[in-house]
């Protein structure tokens, strides 16, 4: 169970970091477009 939970946490952190990066890029594109 501990290994599974750690794996899920790692996946969540990686996905969150990717979403943050994508969000920043989208915001920059929207600002530049406007």
C-alpha cells in the first residue's frame, strides 16, 4: 500500500507541475493575443 500511495503522489505531483506550466503558457498566449 505504501508503494502504491507513493506512486500515486508522484504521478499527481508530475501532472500538477505540467498543468501549471501549460497554464502559464496559455496565459502568456492570451495576454499576447489581446
